[in-house]
C-alpha cells in the first residue's frame, strides 16, 4: 500500500499540471471574476464579442467616401471633393480600372480648365479694362514708347527737386575706396539734374579727388544722423529744414535716382501723381479703392457684375457693351 501511495503522488502532480492545470484555473476563474466585476452578476452564458471582419482592398466603388453634401456630378465642386479620393484609390490599389478612372477624371478637369481659359481670353479681348497690356504693354514697340514717356517725366521731376531747394549731403572718409568711385556718379547726377552735392568729411581728411576739391568738416552731423559707414547720402530740403536718408554704400546712378524719387514721395516733396508718372507712367486701377459695395450685390450676380465693372473702368474709358459679353 505504501508503494501504491508513492506511485499515485506523481500521478496527482501530472493531473494538476499542463492542460489540466489550465482547466482547473478556468474552473476557478468565474469566482474570481465575480469579485472583480460583481456589478455585472453571473453571466455564465454571456456571448463573446465578435471579431471584426477584414475590409476588402480599395476599389473605384468602395474607396470613394460619399460626400456629406450632394453636388452635381463632375462639377467644379464635385471635382474638388472627389478627384483626390480617386487618385488615392489608384495609388493604394493600382488596378487598371482605378488608374483609368483617375486618368479620365483628370482629363475631364483639364478640359474644363482649357474651356475656361478660352472664354477668359475672349472676355479680355472684348473688355479693354480687363486687358492688363493696356497699361503694361508687352509688345516691343509699345514698351519702348511707354518707357520713353516715363523717362521724360523722370527727368523733369528729378530736375524739379533742385528748384525746390533739395540737395544732397555726401558723407565720406579720406581712406574710403568706394567714395572715390561714388564721386563720379554724384558729379553725373549734378550735371544731369542740377542737384547740388555737399561733401562732408567724417575724418576731416581730403580725398584728393578732382570731382570734389572742396568739402566741409563733420561737426557732429554724422553722429546725429547715425552715419555708420561711407559713402552715405542724405536728401536735404533747405526750404523746410528736413533731412532724410537717401542711400548707404556705393550706388549706381539709377539707384540714386530711384531712391530720390521714393524719399521725395515719402516726405511729400513731390505729389503722388508725379511719382507715378516718373516710375509707372499711369496709375494702376485697384478695384479695392472703389466705394463700399451695396448690400444687394451679396446675393445678386448681376448687381455684383455691374458694381465690379464700374470699379474696374478707368475714368477716361467706357466699358464695351457687346452682345457676346458675359452677363
């Protein structure tokens, strides 16, 4: 009997190990789960949650999410909402049908854009106030003629600066190599437009230059005007006593001319119309400069068109009323 008992002890160990031990744990688990989740009660016949089904791969019909708002098929709005979805479907699942569908939709959208551009050009040809080449010509002959007029106005207005008491303060140093090159440019400026130049030596030394044999010594003007390098130019209005920075560093003649016009305009030494005639020829027409739109244009396309036409038409130009004009 003792031998039998010793023999049964290993058998009992095998019964409660491996799969049988798991079965015993499973048998005890409901009691444990009751104390952990006792609010639910004894649901020993409760169904297990279902395993989610795997979704099929993207296709032309299954990959396109329906829009929350129904729009007209193949309209511009529909294209904005769906074209990218067709492209993504073709990239994610490049079947012949998916790729062909995206290619055809892309071709359709390009045809829409081409037809729009053709009508755009027709409208520009019919309505001169929409033709940007009227004020900004693109033909060679027209550009030469326009630039000739701008150059004449530019010369006239720059010459008028000297008659209004405007001159240039020229800060230099005797050891400044760029100042020697700037001298010739300033002499040309005086010869062309009559604008007087006053050289001011920051280090009280002479440049030994034939262009400016005479100069004055800096007596604190440079520090008050925060001159940190040479050459530095200032516009000086002797009539009003105003001084404005013009340029810093070596500048070509056309750069000094442009800066002089900008500074004179900013300080109201020349009018806005003078500045425009010397730089652009004619003032551009900005739709945003028109009066505030009436309230009825918000929901009335015809009223909106009439308002924008009136804002876009220059004072000396009448919009063309043609039978083919878009309404």
